[in-house]
């Protein structure tokens, strides 16, 4: 216990003040549809937003609609994209909770997990901080347009934008 706590503190203290100084690598634990943990580093995927675990989406049916926890599905889809593979994550920023905001790829170095999740329709593009990596946001926007056109994932349902859903729950 003492060794793991010391390792966690050491990893935290090693985090740079400026993005891009290091790469976080390892087998991730998926937290939700747009965040994960590698070792002591909690990471939010850059440029996307996925529904929260408790968030409901509504699938239209011919005689009504069915509600389902789309945030849980987004988490499962992210876990399925990653599988048993390790990730390499390049930190770009920190969010207001102190998490690393990073671009993450599978071992082939080409498959961007956020882009795949957006293309499958289980996350939407965030335009916050798009100046950090505008080329990524452009790719994500193209992937979102394809998912929307193909009515994949969230785009086959009625759903609330995740940031709006969170804000309503906080009373903003």
C-alpha cells in the first residue's frame, strides 16, 4: 500500500506544467465514455464528449420510445475499441478537475480512440480548446458528420448534449 501511494505521488509530481512534454503509456482502465486511467494518470480524451453513465437517450419506436442508459453503452464501446491493448496518450492540456486532456492512440500509432468512438456515434465533438489541435477537431467533425448521416450510435436516438445534461443536473 505504501509503495503504491508513493508511486502515485511520484507520478503526479512528474506531470509537466506544459502539455506535450511526455507520453502516458499503458493498459487503461475505462472510467466512462470519454475518460480513462493509466496508472495514476486520469485522462480525458481530447476533443470529444460522451454521455454520462446516468444519462438517458431515447430510441424512437413506431408506437413511442424506449429509454436506455446511453452513457453506459458509450463506456462499453470505448472499452471494446481498446480491448486488451495498451494506449499511448499525448497530453495536450488539463481540464478544470486537474485531469490530463490527451490524444490517445492504439499501439499501431494510427488508430485514434476518440475518433473511432465519434465515428461509431457514441461521442460528440467538443470545440473547447480546439486551437490546441485543430487538425484533430477537423477529423473528429468529419467522423461525426459520417456517424450522423449513417444514424449510428447517439444519432439514431433523441439525446441531450452531455454538457447541457450535466449543467442541468448542477442547476446551472
